[in-house]
C-alpha cells in the first residue's frame, strides 16, 4: 500500500487515507502507524484513528444508599409474596365455591348443620 499524503499534526506526521479500504490495508495501517487519518469520501468527514483498541472501564460503586435501597426492595418483595400467599390460602378456606374434600366423619343435615359422627366405645357391663 502506497500512502501519498501525510498531515503534520502536533508534531506527528500522520498518513491521510481515503475510503474505501480493504481489510489488508486496514491491518497494514494498524501495524505500521500508531495513528492515521481516515477520510470518508462520500461524506467528506475526516477522523483520526488509533491503532490500539479502545479501553472501556466500568466503575461499580455500591455505596450506603444503594445497598440500603436494595436490601429494603428485596425485603419488600419477600413480604409482598408472603402476604399474597397467606391471602390466597385464607380465601380458599372461606370461598364457598372451592371444592370441599370428602370426609366420612361429617354429614350434612337439612339445616346445613354439620354433625360429626363418633363411634361410641363399648361401655363396661354393669354388674
């Protein structure tokens, strides 16, 4: 690849390259030059390209307030689901449309009263 124009910028001599570029030409520029100027022919914009990869660093800072908020959010969700479960159980116990389990010890009378049938134990014979 032959570079025809150079630009002097801040004491550095940077090659000026027009687009389109092939992958081989991009690798040649990255290997031989630290920085180069890439001019987009279609838009007329020029930008400086560094040959090294950009380093992105993320800082995660968990302070007192976020930790406090996170703890009480988790605690609130726990209480919400616990209360929801209790309400669901209470409604299923009171709900008249819920299926009643068959229990042989209980019988219903005409007045909707429930009577429990108990087996009477044999009383000892009186002498």
